[in-house]
């Protein structure tokens, strides 16, 4: 019996990270196929160059697979892990590479947990922990793949699938997230926010108190 949540085409693992960061960003990339470069994406691309080519390395009994394709039939996910470490004791440990300094980001954790879920389904072994490697700090931040985080993954999958099915573009948020977004010029959050504010002012102007 197939216990997949639905029969739609698989969605990219990266879409979960994009959605949890900003639903509008997710729609621009995965619905409208829009993408642009900024200093943050260029740094990210440079960081990923070392792990984008498939291959493996072994050190002290640990086998590291780079650019490993992964998928989940149950959740309908497909993508790849930057690095997956296979330990002699059977542990499986995904590592996601990010530029910037070591700091917790929920959208990165959701992406990593989704990778863990894919690896569990593919190997039949539990994946209890993984790590985000922060390139600027040259440090790993270990992430426990908790039940709460797994629920977040499933909720995000459902939200992304609904967004893709609707084909609609959510409104801009125009907050601190926009500063680092490569799609800021395409999204135009400030212009759209100003337009909304103008409509609010007009409504107040012609609002006559009884």
C-alpha cells in the first residue's frame, strides 16, 4: 500500500527552506521561475562549489558522500544533500553548507530535517542528528531532528504544495528578511507596501465620522 501523502509531483527540498523563510520568495522561485543574484547568493554558490560535485571521501572510517541525491515517496520530496557522513557504528549524519556566521535559523533546520527524513526512508535507519556548516565561522551547528521539527517539515510540505497548486503570489512582507533576499528588486516589497499605505490614507481621508 502506498502511504504517500498525495499524488502530486515531488517538490524540491529547497522549496521548504524558501517557504519557511518567506512564502512570497518561494512562489517567485518555484511558481514564477524567477531568480536573481546578490552578494548573499554569490557567497552561497561559492561555498557550495566544493560539495556540488558528486563524490566521496573516507577518513578514520567515516565515509562522506557529496551531492547525494535523496527523496521521500511518502512526503513527495526530491533533492540532494551537500554532504552525508556514514559512520562505522551505522550513524547517518547529513551536513548542509551555508555561508555566513554560525547562528540558528529555523528555515535551515527545516531543510536539514527534511533531508534526514528522506535518508531514513531510503536507508531504513534512524537519523537523529545533522549539522549546518557555517562557512564564515568555519563551524558546525548540530541540529537534533526532534519530533517537533519533523512536524514542522510535514506542515511546510503541505503549505508549499498548497502554494504551488494555487499558483498565486503571496503579498510582500517588507521586513528585515527583505534586506538579504536576492529577489528584492523583482519582489519590490517597499513599492507594494507604499501602495497599500496610500490606499489606507485615502480610505481615512474619505471616512466621514457619523
